[in-house]
C-alpha cells in the first residue's frame, strides 16, 4: 500500500498519522521543522503548543470536556500524552509543555509505519492520499499553493496571540495566593489580586502601551477566543473584570473578601518553575509588556522567560470546500485537518485529525465511513465546519450550541450538559471505529 502523505507535525497531523499507522496504513509525515521554523515555534518537537499549555476544561459538563473524553475512549495519541504529562490546573487539563511535545515526538518517530520527512512542503502532492494539517501558521509557499488550488474561494485569516511566561521564584507570594476558583479541585492557580486603584492604574497604562507592528492587523480581525489583553481592555474599563481578571469565586486569605480584580497564573511545566499569565495573550512591544505587567503587585519583580507574541492564523472557507469527513469536495483524495479547517483549539484540532484519519482508513479498506452523529462532539464539530448554510464562517471552539438538544427538560445548565454528554458517550459506544 502506498503511504499516505500527512503534511504537518502539529496536533492534528500527529493524531492523523498515528491513527492511520495504528490501522496498518503506512504514513509519510512531512514536517518543515527544524529546517524552517515559524515565528511562534521554538523547538524541533512535534505537537508543540504555542498560545497556552491548557487543553481547557476536563469536566463533562463542558463541551470540550466531552470532546476530550470521546477522544480518550477512541485511543487518541494526543490525549494519552496529555494525560501522562498533565500539571495541576483545577478542573482543566493543562500539560507540561515540553514533556508533552517530547512524548508525542517519541511516539511518532518510534512507530514502524511512520516515516518522518523533514523539510518544507511547497505544493500539494499531485497524486496519492494526502492529509494537509499544516496548521494556522502554514508557510507562505504552501499557503499560496493551497490558495491556487481553491481559485473559486478566498483564503481567510485572523490574528492570534500568545501569553507571556514568568518564573515562579520571581512572583511575590506576599502579594499573591494559591487557589482554584470556588475552591474547585486542588489550589493550583497563583492568584495576583489588585485593588480598584491598582487596577485603574494598570488599565490606563495597558490601553496606552505601544503595540508591536503587525502587518495588516486590525481589532476586527482578532479571534474572540484569543483576543490580546490590550484589545480587550480598550473595549471598556470593566471588560477585563468580566474576563481574564474576573475575581468571582476567589477569596483573598489576607482580607477574607473577593479582590476587585485578579490576575491568574497557571503552571506551565511539571516542576512548577514556570507559570503562564492566563488570558494575557498580547502583541505589545516586549519592553512595554515588562513595564505594564510589572504593575501587577505580585509581579513587580517578575522575570519573564517568554514575552507574548502575535502571529497570523490562516484558515479555509471550509463550508464551501470540505465535507463532513474533512475531505475536499472536488477531490476527496485530499483532506484537511486542524486549525486550517476553522476548528479552533488544541482539542478540536486533534479531533479533526482523528476523524479525517478514521474516514481515510475506512475508505482505503473499502469500508463504509464512520458517521459520527451530531449528538457527539466529534460529529457536531465536523458538521459545523462543513455546514454550507453558515454564511459568515468563523473559527469556533466546540460548544453544546452545535449539538442537538435533548428533547426533554432537565433543570439546571450543568445537569443538562451532563445529560448531553451521557447521551453522546452512549452513542459513541455503539460505533465501530
């Protein structure tokens, strides 16, 4: 059997390659790192996380929690590596960024049916089965090739941002405290409280801080799920207090009360030596990041090991181009997976790679495709991405809004969501994947 070409060694590409290989199908995984790096990547490893080290909620009352559980039960490589390298983060699944990527790399490189070919891909292969999982940071040459392949459609893009990292030893714990919101789980987050006066001064300087030059950047192009903190701040003085600086459920042990605002830090590695500023994606100039973020009392002596960065993310007008299996409608031998399809988020990218690989494996074995029901998170996400009735297609995280309702009343949102998850997992158990 001719190898399937998988382009891209990110989460979607690695998941697709692994699922194909586990089903006895040889894979040629093409990855341009380390020969060519993107502005946001820093290591040669596969599955390198960029914006955050969190795969978000691990609770079944949350749609992404359901999606993770579906992937776990179906044998996802990415979820297995994430669970093996998780760091405490309350009800979320966060990982040791380096340990996670190294584990994926070792699994991929060690599989006897996966061949890794280094170097940039600049054109879509003219023959054979292809899964394009080049990610939102697709190189210019390949992006042009993809654009040329779809002359009937425009290529879309938005700007994405990553948050800074800071050392634990530089955090002033006299001005901070460990806690998880509403005391949920173990106290995993460092919480940096601010008084109203401290917040006002911080907000004023954040709004006035100098931004790095990003060609073509406009606020309207920012994806809501990864909005730079300074863009959010400009929307109103209280906006941050209802977003990443929300104090609800966090009681300062020094006062016994909820602070006016709280900056949360989440562990970024297993050792707990590096922390991520939660919700602080930014494209401020680096000296400005140091100046403004050091106004947070607990970070007055903060040592930043990585400043926030801004980069362009590119995605397809998928409803017009792809079907529910992430196949190109006009040429099904070519498939796309990952954020380039318009699924937003690490877990969603993994899910698209998984589903594309499963469909391809069934097709190569002359078996009928697996039609994941819309009641499952896997199926709902694929059907959203391929829904031609979506007029203004935008990248989106998985959510219960794209999953059909139960058809009966359940009191309480969490209870209703739990029932939706229960139904999904029961349906999943009946599929032959």
